[in-house]
């Protein structure tokens, strides 16, 4: 398994990143002083038992939650030092998320769901729609363009979610158990799609998974255990 390319500057840097949650008997540490540097375009799997903090780590990197301690930088920028509106724009433009549950809006069709991130700031233009249609074609859903999530299979919904995550050409692609709710055959197809598009788009891929085979497809494999992170 190849390690980080030290000739390339890291796109993601975590320094003593920590997260605790309030519990009945005081604070419960979930992540303890995580140090990590990952170069642009790399793929990193985050493994570990249930409850080890895989989702928590992705939520911190994706700025969906704030750390209890330490720092996080993306291309030299600390997103948590930004104002509220700037942080929202950072999250929209720099981060693409694929969750275990697709989180598509049920009242919108595939094209509208994929275009959602282009609507957050300003008015989308023709290039945004062209990009959305291109991604939908690349994930094999052109024939489902006007269908709503309830009319799609589980695999189709997840493919639409992958297209939506990539619409803004994010520098970080965060996938939290993206195949966990799918059957084996569909999961393999979605995994193939994620790695194919990751290679084409060049985003840094951070993938939380309990599936060893999926993890081993990444450049690096990290293991979270007892709040600590180590190379697997």
C-alpha cells in the first residue's frame, strides 16, 4: 500500500484534532489528538469498529461539526476561522459528501437534486446545468433525469448522490459508508463508480468503511480505535 507522496504539499492537515461529547458522567472523548496529512488527489480509507468515530471524523473534516480541540486545514485554510457565511460557502464549494443514506429531496427529480449545491449562492447558469447533466450521464442515470427518488432503486439513488457530491468540483470527497445500505452487487457497482470518478475528478477521497475489500482499494488505510488513529 503506497504511502503519502511527500513531493506534493498536503491538501488536508489535521493537528491534534479532538472531539468529545457530553455524557451522563461528563465528557466522552471520541477522537483524541488525531494527526494526519493527506496530499491532493489521494484516497484514504478510515476503518474501525462501530462507534470508533469514523463518521465523527468525516463530519469534522466536512465542517458539519466543530472540533473540541486541535486544528484542521484544507489547502492552508482553517475553515473554522471563517465567518458563518464564508464557512457555508466553503462547505458548499470545497466539500462533497456521500452518506450511507442518499439524502435526496423526495419532491425533486434527479436533475434538480444534483443541481442543489449550485443554488446555494447566487443564480446557477447554463454551465451548472451542463455540468449536472454530464455527471448524471457519467453515473448512468440519463434515462432517469426526470424521476424522483421514490421512483429509483437504492443503487440509482446512491449514484445520484455521488453526482450531486461532485457538482461543484470539490477538493474533498467524503464518503461515509456509501455502500452500507446496498446489496452486494449494487454496492460493488457504486464503489466502482466512486473510485472511477475520484480518479477522473482528482478530489481527495476520504472514505469511512467497515468493508476491508473497499478499504484496500484506497492508497492508505487508517484505523480508528479507542479514539486514536493509526496506519493500518
